[in-house]
């Protein structure tokens, strides 16, 4: 009985990850995609525990899920930290305008 | 269709979707972040097939190191992809 | 030699959970002990919360609201689901089972600590990058037009 329930919980987790994937595919700004990656990361750790219970050897998978949560945290922090750095480095020249700026019509 | 085969199907579908998204993205930084998802799911696939140590290495390399390296290189080259 | 020291210590630790095991054994009729039932209830409640987070992630109009939904929703659901599975696997009350639950609690504590931090880091990066929130009047250009129609 619990084994069937575990499969149901795992399948429900996968189905509920679809909106996160949708947000990764469509998210207008790159930050929405980062949020979705963060959600998927934590959910993967939970899914590892689900797979562990399915396999019946949860004691092996628990350490693994813990390390996984750590890695996900490090990865999303590094990206968030790097995203910050692009704006703060002053030496990035603004991109050269390809089309020359139209002269504004002088107010008569 | 045992439980694990169902998980297998889900993970493989998600991996294909993540790979396609990662290829189509214009902004290289988010492409490398979505690549992180791909290696997350790859590691989940290894774990689901029972090879735990391989999954562990993939997680450590994929999510931990290579995603961060990709992000670091994106900041030394132009961020918008030219194609 | 050190192994039996640990054993003696555990042995010395005279409080064993035998009586709990018998209690839970009595209540298992279709292989469902009381612990499994409340573990399942916890996991399903966690799934409901994650449903809320997923819907929030999908429907909210702008970055900050999605971040809010994602950050709050998935932390709580991870907590509930992990604790639910801890209860489900604790059915034989052996020492290994308790060690497992302690490790699961470590994961829960870790997620409780790191998820807000990473959400905050992302929020700050987004804010400094100039992502402006959707106010009542304005239709923020970085969300799709279908929000208005």
C-alpha cells in the first residue's frame, strides 16, 4: 500500500514540476528562469528521497539528497552572485548604436 | 508500467524539454543555468536506475562545477548569443 | 574493538524502542500502521502546498510575485514531504530508523536555512538589475501582453 502511495507522490511531484519547466521555457526575464531552476533544484532533492523509499534503501539516498540540496544552493547562489556582478563592473562599454541617432527636429 | 518505469518516462521527457530550451535561449547566461537543470535530471536518472555513486559524481560535477564554470565563462564573453 | 565499544554504549543505552514497535505492530492491519497513515497525510498536504507554489509560479504576472510564490511554497512543501517520508520509513523503530529520521531532519533544517537565503540573493540580483514590479496601473513590459487581454 505505501509503495503505491510513494509512486503516486513521485508522479505528482513530477507533474507539479511542469509549471516550473513552463516558466523556464517562457519566463520573460532571465530571473524568472532562475526562480524556476531554484524550485526544480529543491524538488529534485525531494524526488531523490522518494526514489530512495521506492528502492527501499533510503539510508543511502538520504545522504545523497542532503548533498544535493547543498549543491543546488551553491549553484543558484553562484549564479545570483554573478548576475549581480555584470551591472557593477563599470568598464563594460555600452553597446555601440548601429543605427545613427536621428537628429531631433529643432523646435521652431 | 512499474513505478520506476513511470519515473523514467517523466525524467527523460523533462530532460529533452530542458535540453531544447537550453539550446533555444538567446541569453547565454540563462542557457547555462538551464543546462544546470539538464545535469540535475541526468543525475536523477542515474539515481533512479540505481547507480548511486555515478549519480553522485554527476550531481557534484554537473550542478556544482560545470554550471558555475559555464556561468563564469559567460561573463568573459559577450552575453547575447550571436546566432 | 571500537565496534563493540559502540555496541556496548548503544547497549548501555538501555532505553530501547521495543514497546513502540509492538504497539505499532498491533495496529497494522492491511500493512498500514498508524505511522504510515499520518506519514501519507503529511506527504499529501505537502503536495497540496507544492500545487499552490506551482500555480503561483505559473500565473503570477511579474518576477517578484513569482519569486514570492516559489520561495514560500516549495520550502514548506519540501519540509512536509520529507517529514512524511521520514514517518513512513520509521515503521520498525529500530536504531537505523531513528538515524534515518535524524538525517531527514538535517535535510529539512538545511532546506529551511538555505532556501530563503538563495531566494533573497536572487531577489537582490533581480532588484539591482532593474526589474521593476507590476504596480496596479502600469502593465510591466517584461510580462507577456496576454495579462491584459
